[in-house]
């Protein structure tokens, strides 16, 4: 079969590789001038710079971990985030170091007692929104300093107006463990993500064409190919026929500094309302001992409203948007059976990188789709 993959990000690259290995002829196009989508990295003074925000690979799925080992050697990077609230520094995710810094408690029992005392403001109510869920998890003090304003900046909404599930995936530990993730497998590909994706796409029957906009020749592509795997916005694919889905976007401000060390950590979150950005990334700390002496690269990350023409980063999976997405899905299934939608934007779902890979592998196993 002749198959077109729209988008050279992680979902598109895994799909293209697996289909090529099945013997199909696969063309991959991307409107950007590079492969790897939002996990794109580029070398700046010997430092792999994450151009679209920090991407730390982590998974609990041994099959996915084994799969990515084909394309890169991963280092032992552990994501240990620091939160800065008006100059006060706290460890994230919430753990005994956080509780000690916040309240001076030194035992798990004391920390749990403090949280239970502050949780009482909910009067036993089942949490219905992010604010209530956060207070239920870690109490009012931590919510006010480390969650409330950061979340409002990130999502552009009051935490009271956001679903509770957004914060449920953040670990709360009563141990002195600063590892941001619970997953047993974690690391950064040595040499960057772009090289990893390039190796995925290195197959004789895969052809990649960059700086190519699918929508400029949409009807021709749909006519020319047996199957199209589309990893862009599903609502844009249908020219917003049923209305716009909601997304959150990001703006990045990156600079090279003439010093070895700017902040001493890969990721520092700024959790107060007065600081306009949510975090600063210092890229050299994702790998060990890299970069030219006297050089470092930092990126400030500013959340912003999405509008047409602005890159979407996060779907906003509230009830109304999920209902609208279902309309698009049902219409796609009925009217465009030869188009497969995938990835964060095509499936309108918040995926981590391992989930993107897992979803692509699972879909490509369905050989009945590619007959």
C-alpha cells in the first residue's frame, strides 16, 4: 500500500517505521523544517537544546522501554524539579523534603497529620475540581504556594474551573524522594531526540519531505494514497466543521549565556502569580558533562492562549471539548475510513511520550487496517 503519514513527530515516526517494516511504501510529510515534532532537539555549543520544552522519557511499560533502546542509548537522568515561590525553594513532586521546608515536620506521621488538619476545610467532600483535589492531596499551604498560581498560569483558568484528574497523576510521597516520576524506566537519549527519531525513519521505503503543508494539497493527498495517518489537529482536518476544540499553547524564550551554570538544575518551576513564565529549563543538565566551557542555554516557558495559527500543545479535556471531539471522531469514522488519526492532537488526549509510542505500536499491529 501507499501510505502518507502527516507529521514527523513521535507518533508519525513510529507508525512510519512499523508500516515500512510490513513492506508498505510510506511518505512522511511535515510542515516544519525538521523531524521529531515537539521533541526536536538541536546542538548549541555542544548542548542538546529542547526547542519545544523539556521532554524527559519515562515509562512503566517494559515493552516500550525495550523498543526505544533500538534507536538511542539513554542516560540515567532523573527529573528532580525545584519550585521557586517568591525566592523560597521547594522540592517537587510533593515529598518529605517539601513538607519539611513548608512546615518543619521531620516524620511521615507529622506530615500526614498536617495535611489531614488542612484537608478538613473540605468537610469530607469528594473533590470535584483541581483546587479541591489539590487540597485533599497536600493541604491548603502547599496548594496556595505551589499549585494555585502555577496552575492558573499553565491553563489560563482558575483551578476551581479545571477537572480534578489533572493533578492526580502528580506523586505525593512520604519519603525523601525527589524523583518526579514513579516509573521504573527514565532517561534522556544521549545525543538528543532528533537523532533518535532520525534512526526510526531510516528505512529504505520511507521518504521524508519537510516544509510541506498537508492542507495546501489536502484533496490530492487523500486521492493519491491508500491510507493517511494524520497526527495534526482533528478539528483543523475538517476545517472546524463542528467548531474549534480548545488547546493551550506555549511561547519559548531561549538564550545562550556566557557562564557554566545559571540555576544549578535542569528544571525550576516558578509558582507565584507575579512571574509571567512557569519554568526555566537549563538544557545542559539533561545530560552529564556536555557543552562548551563557559556556555549554557536556558529557556523560559510562557503559557499562552491558543488561536488559529498558533501551535497547540495541550488539549483541554473538559466535558464540552470531549463531547466535541467525539463528534469529530464519529464523523471521521463514518466519512473518512481511510484516514487514521493519532497522537496528542489527532486523538485530542494528553499523552506522555511512552503512551504515544504504545498507541502507535498498538495501532500498527491492526493489520486489517492496512490491507
